[in-house]
């Protein structure tokens, strides 16, 4: 896993369409109980495909070194 980056899933927003899992080149994602989950998180290359394809903005890459954004995301 690349340092300083994290893949975040907002389960409340995920509608389980599976688009992100279908486009992920590393098979990181799978649907479990109609929500997407990171089943092979260590394989993620942070290519951004899932973030770009999700119609509901439910999955995104977070830059862990930017503390201001982290705080904003957490308090949101
Ligand atoms: S960033 Fe790329 S490799 Fe990581 S889960 Fe999303 S699509 Fe898969
Ligand atoms: S593309 Fe978005 S809404 Fe669809 S399964 Fe993935 S995270 Fe959920």
C-alpha cells in the first residue's frame, strides 16, 4: 500500500451497483451484502478508477498527509 494514501468507502452512499469493482484493475473490491468492500486492500495501486467511476461519490482516495482535509472529511 502506498504511503500517505487511503481508500475510503462511504457505506451510506454506496448503492451496491458494482461499477467500481468491475473497473478496478487489481480486484481490490467486491460486493458484500449489497455494499462494496475492500477485500484485497493491500493490492490497491490508487489508480483512481473506482473514484472516477462511482456515480455516487461513495469511494475515494484520501491523501493522508493533508491533515486539514482529513479533519474535514472526518467531521463531515
Ligand atoms: S484505486 Fe484503483 S486499484 Fe485501488 S480500489 Fe480503486 S480501482 Fe482498484
Ligand atoms: S460504484 Fe459506488 S455506489 Fe457502486 S458499488 Fe462502487 S462504491 Fe458503491
